[in-house]
C-alpha cells in the first residue's frame, strides 16, 4: 500500500514533463493558454491485479497576485491520499510558484510536503539575472529559463506543438530538490484518448524519466494533453515499482478557451 499512495505524491512531479531547456527558442514565451481562476482536478488510480482503485487526487489553481511589486501568476498544486489509504501512507503535499506574468519564469517556489510522516520544506527564490536559485538549503547555479515543478506545467501549455514531427525530442531543464535536471520529452503525435472523464482529441508524449524508487527510468511513461489551445493534461499512464498508475483529469473550471478537444463524455 505504501507504493500505491506514494504514487500520489509523485503526480505533481510527473506533470512537469513539459518545460524547455535554456536557450530554446521558446524562452520568454507569452501566456495565451490560461487565465486566473482556472481550477483543474486530477484523480490517481492504482492497478496491481487488473483492477483500478481510486487512491488520491491532485488539484491545480491559478490566481494573480503582486510579489515584490511585480504582477505574478500564483499557481498552487496540492496532492492528497484518500482517507482509506491514509491508514497506510498518508500524503498531504503542497507546491506553489509565483510566475512573472511578463517572462513566464518562476520567481518563488515553495514545496511543503508530508508523505507518510516524512516532511520536506523548501523555499526557493530564483534570480535569473544572476543565474542562481537561493533555497532553504543554500545557493545553487541555474541555467537560463529554468522552470520549477509547477511553473513548468503552465509555461509549456503555451507551446505550439504543431511545429514538431513524430519522435522529435524536446529538451527541458527543471530545478527540483536543489538540483538542475536535464531531461526531454518525445513527441508521439496526435490521437484520440479515452479517459474516465471522456473521449478527447489529444497530443501524446513520452517523457524521459530518471530511475528512482517509484519509476524505472527511460521512456515508459505516456502523457496525453488536450489538442486545443488550453493544452490541459488529460491522462498519464506509467508503470511503478509495484503495479502501475493512471492519472486522469476529472474536473475543470474557468478555462481560457472552450474544451474543443472533447469528443464525448462518459
């Protein structure tokens, strides 16, 4: 059960597979994909014997706030296990970022998690001009245009995916656990995906993962986002150390555009 519920805590990290490397032509992209007030809920399902069980959920919200006198998108991602699984491995995670509305780069990132009684708190301030990130644990060098765990999701939703060809690699840099991670996602084209919410026209990717306690590494994860200007994450599928998981978008509010990728609901 520990492996089941700990997968919930990784959902926020899984969803960061859409940022881009420093020096990429998308550095400095404008936001045309989301608006303040947007709220999205993802549900986590676990499968070990052919039966999927609801294990927990993650939510993502956006508001506009002033931070050090600058207008920012305040984006918050939370993850929690359901009450039944709390008995085995309770998860209560909160990730938040303040994104400069002009540059779409993170200014402040806060990670406050409690996973099975193991607590982690990290408060990161990004100084992109100086190329540093000052965290609770020290000062670290960072490359240009780096994203954090949450800002990466919103940044990448503004990418024009139509310019890529099948099997193209899109590199990305992400600052997590006081380290710069150099990864990529592989563009797998467009297809119709059926989720627990409904049937969608979608864009599919395979992100490169680093081997760890939960994931095997490589390109074994599949991710689908809506093939419309919102670019919402619709479904994630991946094997984990015991069984596999699915993460489905189950509820949304205040999208910038109609969800035209939706073909039909369940």
